[in-house]
C-alpha cells in the first residue's frame, strides 16, 4: 500500500513538473519578444537622444526624450512584474526573492539611464566650456583690438600735436617780403603819429525825403478816376500825364470856355469901330476868366488848346500831370474811384538828393554850424553829407535838437525811413592817429586791421584796430601806439600774400 502511494506521488510530481516546464517555455517565448522590443525602444531612444545632443537641441527636447524613455521603461517593468508573479505562482518562488530580483533589474536600468544622462551632461559641459573659451578668446581679441585702436588714436593725436607745433611757428601770422617784392608792389611803410584833427559828434539819424523836391498829385475839384498812366516806383518827367479824371464841374467850365472863346473871336473880328467899348472889354474878360477857370480846375495848356481848336469835346475829362521829375512813391487809388478835391493820388519825389535828420543834445548842438561836414554810416558804407539847417526848438519827447543834413543819393541806396549813424565834424580840435583810408582793410571775420612791420625789415603782421571815422580819404584809428610802423600804401598786396601763405590773419 505504501508503495502504491509513493508511486502515485512520484507520478503526480512528474506530471506537475511537466506542466511547469511547459508553462515556463510559453512564458519565456512571450517574454523574449517583449524584452527585444524594450531593448529596441531603448536603443532608439538613445540614438534619438544622441542625435539631439549632436544637433544642439534645447534641454526641453531632451527632457521629452527622457519622459518617453521612462514611460517605456515603466511599461516594461510592469509587464516584467506580472510575468514574475506568474512564475512565482508556477515555480513556487517566494515573493521576497522575486521583488529582490525586480529591484536589481530596476537599479540596473536606472544606472544605465543615469550613465547616459551623465554622458549627456558631460557632453553639454564640454560644449559650454568650449563656448566659454571661445567667448573668452573673442573678448580677449576684442580687448586687443580696443587697445590697438587706442594706441592708433594716441599716435594719431601725437602726430596731430606735432603738426600743431609745426604750424605754431606761423601763429604770429607774419609774412616776409624781399626788398625787390616791396619795390615791385610799391609798398610804403611809415610810423604812426598823433595829429590834430577836428572833433566829431556821433548821433543817430533818419533818412527823410527832400521836401523841397517832393510834390503831391491831387485834384482841385471833386472828380472820378478814369485812367492811370503811371504806377508805383515809376520814374516820371516833368509834364508827364499821371492820371485821367472826369468831373461835372470841369464839363461846365469847358462849355463856358467854348462860348467865351467864340464871342471873343467875333468881337475881335468886328473890331472896336463896330462894337462898343463895353462889349469889347466884357467879351475879352469873359474869355480870359473861362480860360483861367478851366486851367485852375486842372486842364493843361495843351488840353485847352485842343478844346478851342475843336480837336476834343467838352466832356469834362482832364489829366493830372507831374509837376517835376522824380519817382512815384505813393499810389493809392483805383479806377472808378470818386475822389474829393485835395485827395492825394500820388507822391513824386526826386531822391537824387535826400535829407538826414540827426538828433543831438543841446550842448553838442552849440558846437555845430551850418556848412559843417559830416558822414552818414549805413550798412557799413560811409557817405559824405553837409549840415544845411539847425532847428531852434527842442523835440518835445526826446528833448534833443534836430540837425538837418543834405546827402547825395544818385546811386539810390538811401530811402526815406532808414535809420543811420551820423558823424558831424565840429570846430573843436583833438589829437588822434590818422592813416590813409586805403591802409585800413577788412579781415575775413569783418574786423578792421592794418599791416604792422615787425622787428625784421620786410616782415609784416596783420593787427586789428578800431576805426573811429573816415573823412575825405583819411581814417582815424585807435589801438596802436604812436611810432608803430605800418604800411600806408600797398597794404592790400601784403594781406593777399598772407592769405596765400595760409596764415590766420584774424589776429583777435
């Protein structure tokens, strides 16, 4: 009986072992493809991760690969855990042993991942180090360029300063002329000396029209403008027609003149023997009266003559003509405008001779006499003038005395209303330095200057001076001491030589 039980037990054990072996073979067949798939996935992930490192992808993409790899690994571990549970149930292994093996597998897999990440981090650190070295090298090169540029600038400034030192020898702005050059240019050098000159009074002034050469054109009766024959700014001659007017009063005067003319011609033809003395005288007086009225209203001699010769009708039209030659300065009317007697239609003035009205204090006015010479300064140009009148009353506002001067204006530079500066010569005398006007020149910046001889003969320098005044070709200057030798003739030639030499002739 015991033997039968033992045999049965052995048979059952063999059957059980055969079933376990069969189950293990099936599980092994299923596990191998999964492990292969997991290995392939890990291999692809590693290739993808290496490709990202080679392409220089951002860490975020690498993080995505890690998440994908972790997900794949997690799935594989879960499947492995289930498989091991089956093996445990089928093989009878203890759970502790199975968990220990799974823990080892996970540690081994995590170690591989960490090693991969370590390689990746090491690769990034190397790239960062290389990049840093490149950046340091770039900064070093840039620093070297800056130092090289600063060195070049320093050398450039040093060279510039050297040039300045070279030109500093010419800072005096002098020019040296040989004796033959002085002779060829006819240059004359003389020392300055104090001379007695008439004192001058400086005063503000204003250009005014010469009232003795100015006329207003206006009708003597009420009329209407018919035509214009001159315009603003026109130069007109004496007797030139300016404007045509028409008037009822003129028409009546013209009609009366025609009647008186016919009566007078009849009486003259009959003679004193036929007509009475009274009629003869009355007829003559009426004719002369009508003629005078027509002329007084504005008709010219030629217009009256044409009317009496029946070359024109008594339509009331007549022309206003220029009483003198001059320029039309005022023109304020339009065609068809009705104007009253005395209305100023035009102003004509002869501007060839103008007036200047200067205002001086009463004390200085006592030093001025009619006939004294003067100069008028406008726009850096001086024009001679002459005192012609002295006012004997003070201006109520400025409390100054008005001095009237006459000035030539044939060049038409001066016009009424301009403000000028007047220099009036008095009878008082004072000492000052005088020099020919041609010896005082304008510098490039507009100042006045003269050519002063230096210690060496033939060496000259431009020196600025103050021009006090100019009269009859003689200039009064300030700023130099008596005895200073200056060029009194040929100064312009020397100034030109200075300019050609490239010297600074401003000399402030």
